[in-house]
C-alpha cells in the first residue's frame, strides 16, 4: 500500500506546525468537525497537505467552484506527485436542464455539452477510490449529485490476467455491457477494436494510454500498455481492471428489474392523473415513458435515464441517491475549503432542483420517481460526511456552531507578511481621490484593485480611467473563466495596471504585485460590504509587503468596524511574532515563475514562421502530433492557459500543413 509522500522544498513554518498538530490531535480524538481559520497567504493548502500526509487517509477536498477546485488540484498534484490526486467536477461545458413553464405552456428539452477531459477525470477519481488508499479527490459541489451505485460500478468491472482463459465473444460482449463501443477505425477513449489475435481497449480513465490484449486462442498471453497516438509500447502489465465507460452501467437483470418498477409506477400515476381529470397530462406521460421503456428494453439506456436512477440503484422513494460520498472509505477525511461559501451552497442545491422537477411531474413530463434524481439534502450531507475540517478566513455560523467555537488559527504567514494597513477616507469625491492614489501606487511598480457595487459602476469607472490613459480592465460574472484567467495574467505581467471588479475580487485571487485595494462606497451595508466580504477583499492586499487598503466611507458601519478590528488584531499578532523572531516581511513571488512558464509557448506563431521552421510536410506533421500530445497533457493538468495557447498554435500549423501538402 502506498503512503502519502510530500515532495516539496518547503517545511511547515509560521503557525502551520501548531495548526497541523492541533487538527491531527482533534482527528485522533474522534472530533467530527474542526475549524481551520486560515488568512490569505497563510499556506492553507500546504497545511492541508501535511495533515493528509501525517494521517495517511483518503481525502476529499470540496471547493465552491471549478476555478478554485482546479487551483487546489494543481497545487496538490505538485505536492503529491507520487500519489493519486484526482479532480471531480461537473462534466458539463453547457447544461440546460429540462423544464416546463406552465404560464406560457413551454417545454424546454434538456440540452448539454459534455467535456470529455473532465469526464475522463471523473472516471479516474472513482477508479482510484476503489483501487487504492493514497487518494486525494478535489471536487466542486458536484460531489453531492447522484452518481451510479459504487456496488454496481465495481460489480460490472472486467478483470484481466495473463495466463487465464477468456472466450472472445463473451469478452467482447462484456465490454459492450460496460458501454464501450467497438470501433476498428477511429480509436478513442471508451472504444475497443479487434485486430487478429489482439484486442485493444482505450480505458475510460485514460487520455494517452491504451491496453493491448494478445491472445493465443482463448488464452490471454500478454497485456501491454501502449501510446494510442504512436502505437509505442509503454509497459507490460501483470493485470488490468476495466471499469465501465459510464458511472451508470448495470447488469441486464438490474435493467429488467428497473423496467418492471417503472411500469408499475407508470400505471399508478396514470390512474391518479385520470382521477384528477387530466387527459393531456395522462397521454403525455404515457407516451414519453413508454418510449423510454422501449429504449431501455432494446439498448439498456435511454435519454434522461438518470430520472429513473432510483429503480436501478434499488432505493426507495425519498431515500438519498448514491453520490461520490459512497465511494469514500469509512476512515476518509473531508476538507471544506472556503466553507463560508461552500456550506450555504450545499444547503441551496436541493431546493432549486426540487422546484423545477415538481413542475415536470405535475404536468406529466416525468414520473414522481424523477424527484429522487437529485443532489443530497443538507441533512443527508451532514449524515454522510466523514470527519471534517472546515477551512476559511471568515467562518460562517454553521461551522462555528458545529465546532463549538473552537477555532485553529493560521494567522502567521511563513513569509512574515502582515495583514495590510487599512485607511478610511470620505466617499465624497472618492474617484478623484482614488486617481491620486492610483498614480502613487503605479509609480512604485505595483498594481491596483478597485471594487465597486455594480457591474455598471465597474464598466463606467473602467471607461473613465481608460480615457485618462490608465491601463485598466474590469472583471465581473459576465467574463468567461478563460478570459478571466487571461485578464488576471495581464494584470500580473503589467499589461494592465488597474483591475475594477465587484464580487470576483474576493476569494482565490493571488496577486503579489497588488499594492492597493480600493473599496468604493464601503459604507453601503449589504452582502458586498458585509464583514465577511470586507475581510476577504482586504486580504487581496496581503500578498505584498507594502500593500494598503482604502475604504471610502462617510460613516462607520458595524461591518467596517468589525472588519478593521479583526484585521488590526491579526496585524498586531503578526508584528509581535516578526519582532520576536527577527523576521522581515518580503513580498512573495512564487506565482510569477508559473506565469513565466506559460510564456514558453508562443501563440502568435504565424504561417510564414511555420514555413520557415518546417521546410517540409513530414517535419511539420511530426511537430503537429507532438503539439497535440502537449495540448492534451496541459489540459489534463488543468493548465488551461497553456492548452489554449497550444491549441491556437496547432490551428496555425495545421493551416500551414494544408498549404504545404
């Protein structure tokens, strides 16, 4: 069995050793919930990593959005290169759930686009949890949504060992039952092909490795792992386990049993609708469900099969669906990152889903059992979650109540950086004053973050600053993820000096070059100017030794008072620690190197350069194949900026290849 092993040049420092010991002591004394209060830049992820290594337990880390989950996944993967670090988020690039608007008699069909790379990573996560213990799964709230039963998923595996006999027709049929597709021409993930005495399988959890089964009659002689792109053999395997190409694979007897259950519920529901004198709903439900039953009988699946999941998993009405939590071993550990956002998000998921589906059931689009295809209720999540460490700079009421107000603090940063100095200035003429502060900050070579109350204010302020010839951009929820990453990178590099935003300037922004955070209209009490929001926003200036925060306010609100008091308390503790240990605060620059790595790939390669670099089609083709592999590898490591640049370069080279051929 593999143990967790941290590979890092850093050792726990500041408050980290004490926090690690306290959390582990709590886990050993069987505490179900603990609170780790980690301020910005205190090394929360590294602290979590050390707790995982010391306890040596399979771990699930929940984050409140894909971007933060990707960031944690990337960091954990670099800290634990020898262990299984997995990523489990929603695999939809686009998702429009089915819905019915009674007022206008409009039915909206389900429409979605699945991201193959993320689907692969989800399969990799569940496989790792079933095969090994040194596993860290970083997940969004997607982990509380229904997933195939782990018992059925494991039951439906095909185990392969050289020296054993496997009748060919049965093996091929088993692969089809696992929802693998036979494709002897286009070999891709989730497919298999047959060539003479060889069967090639492209497992659902790999993007760059496939398996070749070499037979002599029915006897399996060898299993080779090979590169599906080049055909190069990579390794000889002693055994292989093929998991389903879907988390909803099931044996035929389960499908038959489910069909009987669906038919029984359909008859009861049709009788009920007839008794309510609803002929349209009766006819609609019967027609839609009978079509699904025909598809299930013929193919073992149908569109929207998840709406019948209760029958496939053998659950009763109202019982929680199987989720990722059922794949976790009993001694697993759970970290809830940014818990002040994640916990309310978990609370909200069930009610929104239920309201939409109740309308579908009422109007005959779905059977009542569709209501059981849902996320976990908060109470169910509470019941299923293992020993938990909530992590936040600003804990919410639930976490504090759960942990009995016993908080393990991470206040001292390993870098010695202090919480920023906070200044209050009048909100009257705040923009004119801000311009003077911006000039002084930019003159020092630093960047400026400005937070407003509305999108309109952010856009107007950006336009005004641009008129004054300041390099400015804005950031709000209409900006897509990749564009957001591009804007933040431009800020880091100095392509822009000022970033104006609203709520997106809070959690997860790591800008060491930020010398000033300006909070406009700080006295407008509300969600965006609450104590939690202000503390999180103030934290954006804590990565720089000269970082300052200006709150523009005409009156002192409770939120401002509490936020400034907490910042002042932390700053005092940090100053005393630095004086005692002779530490001089230094601005961190770790993330800058990661940015420099991205610049190794030049996306601005034009066709003329392509012709110069590659004077014949053979060389160009070979380079294109290499770029494809690099692009897929970057995507699998969630290095989306690099993958996007490689994709652009690939497109240019492919155009050049067409002209050369």
